[in-house]
C-alpha cells in the first residue's frame, strides 16, 4: 500500500442534483488524502494540533475532468511538492479506482500558525516535523 | 418580522442526486433557525461561547413531509418548548414560504457545558441568560 | 467482517468550532452505514436507483452520547428493524472502534417512491429486493 | 442593492475545529453568489436546468486572506469575467460586511452541457441566455 494513495467511496450525501459529487467535495477529498499522507510520514495532523500547530489553507484549486458519481471508488494520489518551512504545497490527482481515469486534479497551499493564527517557524519550534516534511518532498518527474 | 421565523433559500450544494435537499440539511436549517431565535431573545450563541458556554445537541429529530428543492424559499419556525436550566428543547416547522405547506418538522434538545464538556449550571453562573430563556418558553397551545 | 458494521474515520471538515463532529454528520454516517449494509444484503442503492426506486427518508433521529473528534475511528452498527414493503426502519449505534463506547444511537425510516416521488410497491414491482429486505429484518433481542 | 453583491452570515455548522469557516465552504459561498447574480441578470439556474442546461464547474480556486468566523456577516462580490458561449468564468471577492476587509478571493470556470453531460451550444440553442450573459461581462478595470 502506497503511503500517498488514499482510497474512498463517494457518499450519497456528497452528490448534488446534477447527479454527481458536488465540486466543493473534491476539495474535501483532497484534505482527507493530505491528512492520510501526513500521518503516514509521521506528521499526524491531530497530534500537530495538540502541539499547537494549526495548518490553515492558503489556497485551494481543483480542476474537474470527469464527474464522480455515487458509490464510485476513487483513489486520491497526493504529493508534497513544496516545503519552505513556512509554506507547504500539495498536488492531488483523483482517479477512478478501476479505470484509473482522472476525475480531478488539484493543488493546495498551507501555512503553519499558532492558536492565535500567528505564523510560526516549524523549523525552530518543531524540527522533527520539519525534517519529516523536508524528507518527503516529491522531486519533479 | 417575527423573532422566531427564520427565512432562507435552498442552496444548490444542499441538494442530492434525488434532486432534493438532503435530509441531513434540515437538521442544519433547524440549527440556523435556533441560533437566529436565540440571538433575538438576547442569547447570542457566539457571545455565549465566548463566555465559555458550549451548547451541544443531546439529540435531533426531523420528520420529512414534502421535499425542499433547489432555490425554494423556506421559513423555519422555532419554539423553545422546554427549559430546565440544564436542558433546553426546541420544536421546528419548516414551511415553503409562499404556500405555507409544511416541508418538515423537528425537535432538538441541548445541554450547557464548559469547554471541557462538563455540565454547567446556567442559572448559577449566567443568571441573565437563564432568565431570558425562561421568559421565552412557548406555552403549549 | 460483519455485514452490518461499517467503519470510518472522522474527517477534519466534519468537525465544528466545538471541536467535535457536527451533530448533523452523525445522520450522514448513519446513511453511509445503511447503504453499506443494504449493498451487503443484495440491495445496492445505486442499482435500485437505476431501476427507478428512490428511497427518501421519512424521518431521522440521533441521540448523542459521547462526542466524536477528528480522526477518531468509529464503527456504525446498523439493523433493519422494520420492513412492511412500503416502509423500512433502521436502528444505528455508532461506537468508538477501540473502546466500544457508544458515541450515538439513531433511527431512520424510509419509503420507496418512483422518480416522481409517488409511492411504489416494492413487493409487486421488485419482489427480489422485497425478499432480501424481508429476510434481513433483525429480530428483537 | 447591487445585483452582484450577495450577503450571508456564516453558519455554525460551516466552521471546523480551527474555529473558522472550513476552506471548502468558501467555494460554496461563491456558488451561492454566482447563482444569485445569474438570477439577477435573467439567467435563473433553476430555470436553465429545467430547460436541460446543466452548468458544471470546470475548475474552482480560492485564496484565503482572513478567516471567516461563526456569525460573521460577509458579502461576496461576483463578476462574470469570461464568456465564450462554451465556457464562462467568474471572479469572486468575499469581504467582511462591516470592515470591507477581504476574506478570500476566487475564480471558477463552467461549461454548458445537456443532461448526458455532452457540451451544448448556448448560442444556438438558447440565444436569450447567451445574450444576457454576453451583456453582463465585466470589463477589466
């Protein structure tokens, strides 16, 4: 099992009257995949938040290629493509599990703040998380 | 304008592939109406939370009479039907604004806890909120 | 693996500012569990909808015992407790996977309609689904 | 009242455990604003769908400037910045109603398809909608 491929099935309540998963939910799928991947590399978001590290989105983008329908099984591949210590960026590809056809691609960027939403230096305050993220940046292909 | 009738329009993303507002969203409409009503009687939920009063749901019920569709205008009437200081209960009726046909009815109960989710006595710690709620209980008709 | 116990993890976006999974999402978890169970007994909801059988909620109830937090693993046990051919009812218990402590319990009722939301007789039109549901009613304990 | 400025208040259930409106919900706010604006210029999305015109998202982008909190009043300004007949694009700015501080900005693109998700020519099949959209493109400032 790859540490950066997250599987899930489309829920009924995620569809809209178009009969497809609402576009905003792809952004939520990306979040699930990102949190799954981060846990796998030793950066458990629940634990990081308990340590006072809040990781808000700086931005979010999704491009829709093929609609996901109720009960479709999808896999979301996530890659850490940018990490400066202050900002990290992820690329996502959602594919239908069987056909491997692309459903959507996306990108999000995030920063690290404390509970007052003030920027924090991950490198100085949490060097162990810093190293784990640094060591898991995807090299461009 | 009645202080206990809340208006809103059904959003596209609230529909599901059945072409109607997903049943879980009625529970969310009830929440919006309850928060609107509480603010109107001097119990602003945002302010109460800042004062350390958390108001989780004890339960939630909805019965669906007629489906709400995208862009339908609905009014949600809310009544405080129970208030003991420890627990409060609300009745809801969602109606189509124009026809006044009932879309759904519901009921929720809530308690008051501190930020550690320990029960608190509203009467002792926040007598002003206690009085406002007590004074706004709907008598049965 | 039991055919009526559905596992899932609480997602970040399902929490609210109270720090717990929003109460409306328990209703959504119940839906996921119900659809999982129905597929397991041969009543695939996606397939039933393709056959023109729409299964709206008649009502929904949840009682909250213990808050679910981000990343908690929960299991939702679902039982078909009522089936008349026109109406079916399910009981749900959501538990924390490890401790087996109850997070919430619930009940939903559903009817069968065609795409115009007119009631349909499952027994007459789809005897095979009728039999499968009838054979999977939980006897009271 | 401007036809392209949509007002709403942040709901409790839209917040997450960070205490702010979840980033995916900005995408939903943009949808509300877009549908409001389209109705105002004579392109009622509910009516268009009844006429068989489905308008899926091609992409969606949001950049987050300042977190929206529970009960904040926001205004979302929407501009039609691109319209080719086959594709339309909108820019969004969400601001806090009182301070006019920017909460987020965004952009979405959409196409027009029939109920089988095949591209359709709005110009040929629905010239009246085509004209209304063409006449409401925002000129760059």
